[in-house]
């Protein structure tokens, strides 16, 4: 045994000596002879090593399994003195022959099988290198996820996260406000801009189309240029064009401004949730992302309260002739831009996501931000002496970089190349979420997002329209009808409202300084009458005859006179354009603003419950359970035959369904890795807005016709969504990928 042991020791010493000599020889030959001779020496050295490595069982040289089944030495990266890649230095014979092939040295078997085509070999090598590189990148990401979770645990949850919570909450609030703006201003804007029914419909849907484009665009960019920077750009676009939209006069320009404003705010939801999640530890993530959802509700309450306080007060306006008018609804549009402006100001004080920096190889920047998080929280908790113990953080290998053309290229050429490269990177990242690894998850999430959005937005817009329809029916039931009345030498100087006059005769009557609201005159005769300072809404003259009648300073335009005969009648100083009436329609204000206020406030209990239970019962149970209860609540809509009943059902549905949305937001954040998170979230949110457009268009077309079809569609979509949600993987208790 002693002889055998001495033999092994001698053999081990010989192996170590041979390797050391070979390394020195390799370096010297490389310096004197050049690259070609160095490659030949490498090949000889590697083949010489192999003979000893097959017999080497010394513990000091024990290997570690590599990804491809071979072995590499534990200190291979530390001793990488020749500048070779980590994937080739210190590997076994298979890897070394693999490297020799890459350098143009043929395999030993190639002489038997014939020479391999150079181009084919290079292409095959390129694919193998890319696969190996992606494998290393994946391994780096997994190591980073575990280490990053431990670092967040050390940083704690405190002042920094709560500060970021309120800053990002303002951005989410701006998104909630944007949803309500057009709906609140539409009743006033349609009069101010003379909007037809098709134009009104387009104005109502334009914000969803803009947000659909914005969610996809900004979500993709946030994974490439950063969460904070992208959010600042998107909010700035929203603020600027929201400001412009309050001043422009024409319908087309207002439509364009609201479209671009929607594109800007479309990036808010996907970026805000991804951004905030990357500062939250695993045990806090579900709860605090759900608390963040409350700001969307606050945005709806803010919009409702401001609309109620501003729009009905038509005195808050000024005009410059008939060409420029700035009425109270424009003041409301301006006020609704404040949350976005506040979010921009606050966001400039916050750092970029350190997880984004680490995913993009920026170690020092990420370390400084995490240290800031740690120190801020420790000082706030009364432990300023605690030191951030992390010194090194894992960074992920980079696949590509933007092209730099140097100082000689023109600036426009540089920007063209950069933008083209950025577009290809974003598009490639988007295609990755449909790769085999994520395909099933993406398709399932698409189905759940679509079904939830189709039913939720369809019903929430259908509810107010149904209330309007019920109010209109009730208002029509109180209409007074006068038939064949004869009125002579009478002066009307009071408000005329909700009346129908048929086959009447009016002789030498004066209609002066009055308001006409929902007035209809049919088959009537006006002879030697005088109309002065008339302001009208929803007022029409049908098949009437005017003889020797004077219209002075009225808004009774030709389109209000349907199939009428004008004999020796004159219009003087007619009011030009569509002017807002100063009639305060309190009933309409109550319906539009107060009902929306109640609907958004009703989600508060559901938001609180979902936040407290999100990390206790899990995301999937919360999502599926809330969807099932929402589906059941849809059937109660059949019993809503009054205004109060419809308002109560709206509040019930909103309070239940908010838990589904909170769960869906948290699931989307946690199902995708950091370098694809906002891309996937943005795409799914864009699909959500498309489903909203379809749901609104379909549901509102049945107002006044039947309740059965909208209820059936909404219930079916929610049932399908709850079933598909159970097929998704549960992410509770997992580190952020």
C-alpha cells in the first residue's frame, strides 16, 4: 500500500509539474511566435493534459460538473490570464477540442469522415455558442434572483418603500383620472363642438385606443432603457397634451390631443407595478402591490369630485368673440392634468430600479441604490449605525449593446442606428414572451386579461348608459302635451321645459330672454312673433310655419327647424357656433358625477380585503374566487329596474371585481422575469384596452333593447376567466424572477 501511495503521489506531482510547464511554455510561445503558433501549442498542450487527466484522482484537482456534463476547475475564472472566455478555459477534452474546432483546428475524426465545410462549421459553432451563452445568462439570472431577495430582506421595508409608494401612486392616479375625463366632459363638449353621435362615440373610445398603443410601446421600452426614465417620458407626454387639449377649439385637434395624451398615460400601469415590485421583498409584495391599486380608485374619486365642483358652473369661463371659448369643462380638463405633473416632479427625486441595473450589468449603480434604500430605512427605524453588508452583487451577462459609430458619423446617422437597434431589441424581447418557455403562460394570461376587461369595462360603461335610459324614460313620462292651443299678444319671459305643443297657433307673441329646454313644437303656426335672446337645449320645431317673424340674437339654427316654412321671416345677429347653455342641469350632474363617485368609492372595501388576504390565501384563489362572485352578481342586474337599484348593483360589482384586478396585476408581475416584465405587462394591458373597446361597443348597443345579452356576455366572460385562472401557476412565496 505504501508503494502504491508513493506511486500516486509521484504521479500527481508529475501531473502538476507537466501542467505548470505547459502553461509557461504556452505564454512564452504566444509572446514570441504569435497567434498561429500559440494555437498549435494549445492543441498539443491540451492533448498532452488529457492523458494525465484521465488517471488523475488527486483531491486537490477535483472538478465541478459543468452545464454540458463536463468539468471545470474551481479557479478557472480567477486564473484566466490569457483573456479566453469562461466557457473554454480549464474544461475537459471535449470542450478543448470544441475550442480547437472554433479556431480552425479539425477534429481527429474529421480525417475519416471528410473535411467539414467552413461556413457550415462556423454557423453550427455560432448556434452552440449562443445556446451556451443563453444558458450562462439564465444561470446568472437565477443566482441574482436569490441574492437580490436576500439583499431586500437586509434593506427592510420602511420609509423608502412608502415614499416610492406615494410617488408611483400619483402616476397610477393619473391613469385613473384619464379614464374618466372624456366621459365627464362629453355632455358639455358635444354642445361646445357641435358633435354628432358618431363623433361622440369616437371621442369616448379614443382614450382607450391611445392607452392601448402606449401600454405596448412604453412597456417594451421600459425593459430596455429603464423603468424610471420611461415613466418620466410617458407622463411628460400625457401632461403636455392634456394641457393642450384644454385650449384647442376644434373637434379634430381635441381628439388628437386626447389620443396622444392616452398614449402617454398608457405606460403608467405596466411600469408602475413592475417598478414598485422590484423594491419589495417576497413577503410584502402581494400586499403592498394591492395597496398601490388604491390610487387608481383615488384617481376616479378625484375626477368625479372635480367634475362635480367645476363643470356645472358655466360662469367659470370666458370667450373672445365667437372664435375662442374657454368654458368650465376645459378648466376641468386642465385640473385633471395635475396628478401627472405632480408624479413627474416627485419621480425626479427617486432612483432607477436596481434590479434593472443588475439585469443590464451595471453593478455599481445598483449597489449605490440598494445602499440608499438600506440607509434610509435604517435611519427611519432608529438604527443609523447599521452598515450595508453587501459588497458584491451578481450581474447578468449582456446579450447585446447599442451600436456606437464613433465621432466621425453624423448625428442623424447615429440616432438612426440607435433607434433601429433599440426597435429590434424591443421586438426581440416581445417575441421572447411567446417562446416555448413562456408561451403557455402568455396565452393563459391573455385569455384571463381579455375576459376580465371585456366584462368589467363593458358593464361599467353600460351601467351609466342604462341609468341615463331609465332617467330619460322617467323624464318623458312627465312631459306635458298641449294640442291646438291659441295664444295671442302674450310675452313669454320664463323657462319653458319638457313640453310638446301640437297644432298650436301663436299670433303677435313675444319670446324674450328665456330658456327653452326639451321643447318640441309640431305643426304649429307663428305669425308676427318675436324671438329675442333665446338659449335652447334639445328644442326643435317640426313642420311649423313662420310668417313675418323676427329672430334676434337666438341660437335657433336651421337644424332646429325641421321641414319648416319661413315666409317674410328674418334672422338677425344669430349666435354663432354651439354655445354652452348656462342652464344648470343638476339632475344630469348627479347622474354622471355622483354615480361615478359612488362606483369608485365602492371598491374601497374590496381593495382592503384583497390587500390583507393576498399573501395569505394566494393570488390564484383570490383571482378565481373574486371572478366567480362577480359572475354571480351579474345575474342580479336582471332585477335592476330603477335608478337606485342600478346604482346599488354598480357599487356591488365594482367592490367585488377589484380583488380580481389586484390579483391579476400581482400575478403578471411575478410570472415574468425582470428583463421581460414590463414588456409582457404592457402587451397584456394593451390587450386589456382592446377588450375594453369591444366590450363598450357591444354592451352599449343593447341599451334600451334588452338586458339579457350584456348580462350573458359578461357572465360568460367572467366564468371563463375564473376557470382559466386556476390553470395558472401560483406565485405566492416565490422570489421575483
